[in-house]
């Protein structure tokens, strides 16, 4: 040990005279520092090894807590899914109910409108049955009656339109089975096959839904 201290003092004397003097007065200083360094490294290695052992082999309590956590997370996921499905079902029910209410408001007068259509048909036939050549000032009563029927027919059509009830008079249009009912098919010169040549009875639609199809005659190929 004395030889080691002497060598160290010899090496440090030219550059660090104070350190050389300290080593001369305390020959065990280097050995003590070396031992402390080695001891600190050994403690760090022991702690690291202990931590690795703890990570590799968890305690039974930690295992139980880990399993319990996984179960709780799975239960939370199931409850969240059920909650979302319940919200979606409730929203679907609300939308269906709202749609039914709206349809009831729109089409609740459907049966009443069908009854009024018969009145409109009678008025139309009454005005058509009056000879136009007889409507003149020499026949004031007939003229007044005819004008009254026309005014009534116009007014009832305004009421129908106000409530979403529109006429279907599809002369010259393409035959549509959702809006028209064919009474007969016949070839006609100058008419395109599949079009409507004659309307026997006016049809009606209520808010875009066919309430009564128009009775028509359809052109067919010769």
C-alpha cells in the first residue's frame, strides 16, 4: 500500500502539489474512495436486481388486483355498449312516433276527403250537362244556376288545394299504375302507345299520396 501511495504522489507532484501533499499525509485516502465507489456500485446493482425480480414475479395480491381490474373494465365496456344501444333504440322510437304523428296530421282527413270527392264529381257533371248554347241572357235563371255551380266547383277546388288535395287529369301523359287505373286499351291513330287518351273519372292525390286513381283509357299498339 505504501508503494502505491508513493507512486501516486510521484505522478501527481509535478501538476498537483497540494493533492500530492494530501496523499502523503493520508496514504489510505485512495483506498477508502475506491472502496466507497465499489460499495455504491454494488448497492445499485443489488437494487436493480431486486426490482427485476419483483417485476418478473408479481405477488399474489398484485395478480388478484390485476384480474379484478380486467373484470371491471370488461363490465364497464358491456354497460357502455348497452347504454349506447338503449339510446339508439329510444331515438328510433322517438323518430317513428314523430313520423306517425306527422302522418296522422296529414292523412287524418283522408276518409273525409274521399266523401267530398263525390260531391265534387256531382258538381262537375252538373256543369258539364248544361248546354252551352242555352246559357244566355234570354235564360237568366239557367245562366245564374250555371254560374253558381261553376263558382261552387271553383271554391271547392280551392279548399281541396288548401288542404293538400290535388286533381289528377292526366290526358296525354304516360300511364302510371300508381296514379291511374286503366279501364280499357285501344289503338288510336296519332297517339303514342302507353299514353292516356281518355279520362273517364278525375283522380286525386293527398299530399303526394294517391287518394283516388284516375280512371283512364290507354293507347296500345295497333
